[in-house]
C-alpha cells in the first residue's frame, strides 16, 4: 500500500504550502522517503519507480517525446558522426 502513501503525500502538497515548497524542487530519494516517514507514511524506491511508470503509461506520445528531448539532444552531441 505504500504506492498509495506516495499518492497521499503528493496530494497533501495542495493543502500544505510548506510541503509544496519542499516538493517543488527535486529531492534525493532518501529525503523523499524521510519526508514521508515524518508524516506517518511509508514509501520505497520501488514505489517511486512504479509511480513514474504509471505516469509515463498515461502520457501521450507528444508528451513523452517532449520529456525525452533534452536527453536525445545530449546524445546527439555525444555520438560522433
């Protein structure tokens, strides 16, 4: 049920400005897990990956292309030829 805890943590940011501010910036995984624990929630690394997969599975092809564009630009400069 810890994926539900992750969803609950993310939903809580709408009612808690301090939490919203903390989550506005990328957090190391350990800090995210610790933040959840301070709120009585349990999340794991696997939950974060599952949430990312869930998000990507519902995204449109155009959205996925836009997300991957910065990475592909890096590869274009890295690959010789």
